[in-house]
């Protein structure tokens, strides 16, 4: 088994995230994760095989046996609502808060160490995952009953709904992004790193045109799992330059912008395609709608067959040169952004050249352009009584909860401030270079000695 410097775990909350987690566990074992997988939900109906996992079970009968194994120790049903959270994120948050002891016991069973990574997944349009995951991350990091007292890292993946989905889903999405970025009474940073992926965007990249719903989900989820595995690869033994978890989040956190999206180009023939071509292809395939020229950060991960690394076709030094030129051409500013890492990984298991760019710090304008209209459509439909509004699930009016309008305004103010900071970082990266001669004089160089 390959030795990874850091152990990872997946905590998936909500029906959509549960599908991804189950597919990973059943089909895509990664030695960095092994079996450290947990599925969270607020209702047993959303983790029944005939409802959520039926399509996967029909594709591979062995998956039924795997489901029987994981349901005993890797599925946690939390909360008291008989109907679950529906599409109501506030219900999901309340259920997680009221039943956090149950969630914590299941997480403890993963036997995580003090420097492990918790990779949380939720679909942003729903209620259970979107409601619970921000709260769970915050509690594990800052709560008085924090699970782990070490240097754990918390990476979150938020999956945006299809363009055609209802306004409530996009109201949830903006509230979810904001709460994964900032949470708690003081609005501290929540997830150490937030990855964003968009269902409509991924479906377009995969060329899915006529497919029933379950096939859609299956193929999109496969693509997301591939991105997770690529992200982990630079921490393994084949890496010529290690990108460990701290490299992913420390400097972005210090800068104050820590959102990313994966861009992938997989399955390239190393006899035909070079890294330059694969990078350009990956750049055209972001998993969320972004303008790459606004990106200020990039992690470039290249996984190549070991023989091509050993014979010098691909080298870490060559990758550094290529990514430097690529960043100057493609990222914000003359210098190619403000942060760039690259790692070449030699693999015994693949025969293709695979490239992933984690593009970060980009303008959120394209993402919010598609979400804000529906956000306000839903928000403006809410009836304010005093200082509260009632959030009800559009598909199940019995699932309802009251929320203070001040809480919504706090969510808005926090995401607006994050956007302002992001735009400022982009502007700074694009500014003209300093007058070096003037700065050298300012630092005392070139002045005559008295």
C-alpha cells in the first residue's frame, strides 16, 4: 500500500453528497482515504438503496453487498425531524446542532489523527448537507466540544444546483457558500479551503445530452471523485514535489481568499500530448463558471506514467518552467497571479497523462450572476413578521422553521465582504509593476554615503 504523509477522510452530508461518498467507497478506493468515509443524513428514506443508490446497485450487483456493510457503521442518521430537512437549510442546521453528540460519535469511529484532513461534501441547493456541514466544521474547529485537538484541516466541497432548479435552491446556495466561508458569532473563517463545483457546468463538460437523472448523477459524481483523487496525489510517494494540505490552505487563508474550483484534462496519451497542451485543455474545463483571467492562485498537479518520468520525458523542473509561462499567460496580472504551486506525480497505475489545475481566488461574479436573481426571487417572496420570516420547503410545507431576518442580513454582509476582498486581491494582482528604482532608493540602495 502506498504511504501518504497525510490521511484523509470524507464526511458527506445530504442525499447528493451521500451518492458521491458511496460511489467512492464502492469503486474508487484511495490509500490516503482507505475506508474513512461517513454518510450523514436526517432521514433514513434518503439513504435507502432503492431510492438513493438504486442506479449504482443495478450497474454493479456487488455494490449491494458493500451497501450492507457500510450501513452498519458508516451511515449516521441525526436529528428528530420525521421528514428530514427537505430543501430547508435552517432545519438541517438546527438538526445538526440539536443532535451533534450523535454526529460526533460517528466521526470518532473514523479514528482520525491530529493532522488528518476532513473533506466535507454537500450539495448547496439542499437542506441537510447545506445546513449541517458548515455547523459541523465550525464545531470541530472552534466548539467547546471540539473533536480533535490537533492540527486538522477542513476542506469543503460545495456542489451548485442545475441552472433550471427552483429559486429556493439558489437561496440555499448563497447561504451555504457564505456559511462555509464564514461562520459563528464573530464570522471567523470556517472551511480552510472551499471547492466549488457546478452540476450544469460539469454536465456540459462531459457532453451529457440525453440521459436520465440517475446516469447524470453517476457520471458527474465520478468526475468529482477523480478531482478529489487528483488533489490527494501530490501527498503520495510518487510526487516529485509534494503539495501537502498546509500548502493548499495556509497562504490563501492568510490572503483572505480561499475558494477554488478544479479544472481537469484526463486520459491524454503521453506519446502525443505534452503538459502545455494538457494545461490549456484543463483551463477550458473549470468545474464552475469562472473567468480564469481573474484567478490569482493555481495549484497544478500532473500525474504521469512512471516510465515517462524516469526516462525524463516529464520532469519537475520542466513542469516548473511550463507552469510559470502558463500562469503569466493565463492568470490575473503580469506576473501570473500571486500564488502558484506545481507537482509532478509518477504513477505505476496509469498509462495516461492527467492534469488538474486548482484555480483559486477568482472573481465570484460569474457564479453569483446565475444565482442572485433566483436568490432575490425567493427572498422577496418571504413574509416578514416582526423580525422573522418562515422558511418552508417548497415540496413539503410541513418542513418549516423561523429565521431572524438579521441572520439573513448577516449572511449577506459576510459574503459581500468576502467578495470585496476577493475583487481587491484581483485588482492588486493586475496593477502595474512598482517603480523598482524608486523602491530601491527608498530601501537605501544607491544613495551616496555621507
